[in-house]
């Protein structure tokens, strides 16, 4: 290698150094350290103590963890289909020639850029059993107040509805981009061939949105498994652990009970579960689109 | 029977904009292959899309076999269309692409299968039936698009610049294939192109459009040999017809046309009485196609030629079989197309003659009518 090449390389390293440093300190080190913690018990005060696979053993027998996972899966089962269906519907409406299109596009995107904590506090007020607007509207129709966040059966679905509203704008943008990339000629062919609007959707729009749908499903799966701020602010995981998500459980184990090793184990287990779910989703959607 | 009639059809995209298509009236006979040709933006695709029902008609009436279809949805017009970019469904294989229309209309499965295989056999795409569009070449894709159009056996076929995306060799091949297919199906076909070569070779009749109006309608031979105006004269033919501003003169008792310092005798088609219709001092346009200019020493017997004209060859462009010469004779610039067997190169001085019996005279407004 010539001296010139070496100098070029050095300049490259200098320019990438700040990001590499950031990556090392805030990503690589915590990742490696948490992997180290998986095999240790640590309470943040005394030095970590090697425990082998005990954390995994405990995880497998921890009913609270499995409850948290089940809660997260319930959230996922409501949130993802709702996200996909409503995002596609709204994106299709916004792709049409409608009045005030720009206003509606901005309006639907607005919740995405509002802080999660703010949105959650706002929705906690809307869901309030006594003074919430939802129950006031129901009262106008003569319906008894609903315990949106204080009933074990309704709390997680209520959080899922809120999270869907909060994130939908982002997925609407993705679907809108997907819809606008479908060549207009294909719909002209279908007009000539005499398809109905439903046939257009079923045989043209939906198949051609498959790549976007895969992206949306994968991204919202990541998002759904990372559910934290909503139950943390609205319910604290209750009532009776019914809104305890895996991430909230991990947080509580780490910073409430100082079980850092066990929290790290929960984190790695969650990563493995996400990987598994996404692989299954990808395989299913890929085979569907072929 | 599928006779298509346009009656004073107008298309205006915005209420205050000028008309894209202006009072177009045209009758297309059953089984005819009509080509709409014109430069970009002349309204030819608009005419086709109005017939297809893909865009609305602002005014006027379109009928197929006497039935007014002006406001009918596309599916009720019994037409099919082949698009420039093929418009194949990327997620469907060739079989399902061809079968799409029949499936959507709920045709029985065995009938769909019979018709798809028949169309595939006709177009030679049977080995491709289970391939996806992304696996096909441009020519194969266009065959599939044609297959999708013919499988439903519509009354009228519409082609919107279907060969524009193909390379020159494939274009020539597909041109012949579409012509053969039309002869076999005997259906009415309307074909839009900006390529005059396609128009000339494929059309039973061609319509030259310009700025939303029909400049001329006729057989390719009629349009080539008797263009109605200077636009058609220069649009059809490559290289284009040479046009010169001319004045009628009868100085010294001999009637002729004065072009710059050159005086040409009246073309024979005008000298037998036509001269009476030319007025001294009025402006005319004299037109001669490059292939009707000959080397003075190689003139064919029987050609009614003018006196030899000395000129300089500014540029000689070899086209293989022919050579196009960009000539200049005392400021009079023109192009001549000669057979390649005579060695002429840029900078040579040569003598040429105009075949007057093949020349054209247009009035001051650019119209023939003389």
C-alpha cells in the first residue's frame, strides 16, 4: 500500500471516529455488558456474581414473565391487524382526489411527531372512567361508564387502540408511497376489463402492496414488542398485571428490584422471540406474494 | 361488424384551456387498421383514450356499430387496449395476465383455459405461460399484452404506441406480427404512433393529427404522394420534403416558379391549365422530396426534370442503402437522397435535377388545393 493510500485511510478513520465512538459507548458496550450480565446476578451496588444459567432457569419458571409475554402478544394481536387495516384504508382515501388532501395527510401524521408521554397522558384523560370524554359520549347515549383502563379485560385493548392511533400516521405514509408506486396503467387495464372496485383492491392493490405490508408488519412488530411508555404512564402495568408488557417487566426487574442480570436475560429472550416472529412473518408474507 | 364513428369530438382538459382535440370527425370501417400518427402532444393518444373510455369526452359523440358509447364505462364498450409499457400485472404469471379479463368477468374455467391457450398458440407464447413478467424480454412482454387484448375477442382493438419501448429490430418484427395478426382476426384496430414508418407500413388508412385536428386522412400512399399541406408534407417522409418559398412568374412569356435566383419551369401537372390558377407575384411553396432529386448525369429516362442545378455537398450522410446529401446551391439549401452506388462525399460539387412531375405546389396558407 502506498503512503497516499495510507493517508486516505487515516482520513476515513478520523471522519468515522465520532460515530464509531458513539456506537462503542452506547450500543456495543451495553450489548456486550448485558450479555455478560445474563450469566450474573447484579444489584448495581455489589460486584456482579456469576450464576451460570440460573437466570434462564428462573425465566422459564417465572409466571409473571409469561404473563407479560401473553399481554404483549394480546397487544400485538390487536395492534398489528388494526394498524395494517386502518393504515391501508386511510392511505387509499388519501391517494384519491379528495378535498383538503394535504390537511388530512398532515393531520394523520401529527400524532407521530407528538411525544409518546404527552399522547399517553392525553389518552389517559380521554379514557378516564369518571370524567373521560369517551364515557361522557356513552352517557349521552344512555350507556353506563366503561372501565377502559381499570378493567383487566379492557385495559390492554384500550392501550392498543391508543398506540394504533399514535403510530398510524407513519404507516399511512408508507402505504401511501406504496399505493402511488403502483402504475396507473394497471388500473386502466382493469377498467377496460371490467373489474369492480373490490376486484381492483383484491387482485391489484393488495398483491402489489405486499412488500410495503411486510415492512409495516415487521416494523410494527418491533414497535409492539417494545411496548413500554403507554402502560408505564397509563396503568403502571395493572390492573392485576394485565397491561404488564415484557419491556415494562424488564424495566421493573432492572430499576425497581435491581435484578440487572435477570432483566438482561429477559431482554435477550425478547430479542430471540422478536427474531422468531419476524422470520415467521417474512416467510408467510413472502410465500403469499409469490 | 364494428364501425367506429367520431362525430365532432372535442376534448378540453380544463375549462379555460384550449382544446386538445378539436371537433374531430372520423369514420373507421369494420376490420380496418387505422393508424393515428402525429407529433408529441398532437392529441392522438387522447383520441384513443376517449374511445377507450379512460378519459371523458368534452363534446361530440363516439359510436361503435351505431351504438352511442360516449358516456359508457370502458368495460361496456367491447374494446381492448395494448399499452406502450405493456401494463402487465407483475404479481401474475403470463397465463393469469392473459386470463385476467375473462376471470374478472366470471367466465367458466374451461373456457378461460381454451381461450388462453388459443391466444398463446397464436402469439407463440405457450412456453412462457408460467413465467412472471419480470422474466420476459420487451418483445415477449408485448406479445403477452397483445394476448390479453385478443383473448376476450373484442369488437375493437386499441394500440397506444405499443412498440415504442422496443429496440429497432424487435420493433420491425413486432410490426409485422401485429399486421399478420390483424389480417387473421379481421377486427377493427386503431393504432397510435408517432413513428411514421410504423404508420406507413401497417395502416390500411392513416390519419395525420396536428394540434388536435386532422390534417389529412388517407391511405399511406395517398398521404405520401399527395400531402394536403406543408405540415403533412414535412411530417411524412424521411428525410422530409424540401420546401422552398416560390413566386409565380410569366416573364418573357414562359410561365415558371421563381425560387431565389432560380426559375423553374411549371411542373407538368400545373402547366396544362393549372397555370391559370397561379397569380403573378403571389407567394407559393414549392415542395420536392429528397428522393425525387437526381444527379444530372444519372437521370432516369422519362423523368420531367428541370435544368441541372450546380450545388455543393455540405454534408453526406450514409444510410447504408442510400446517402443523404445536404446541398447548397447559391444559398438554396435542400436535401437529396441518392442511391449509394455513386461516390459523393462532403465538399464535392455536383449537378442535380428536380423531377418536376413529382413536385408539389402549396398555396400561401400551406394548403395544396392548387
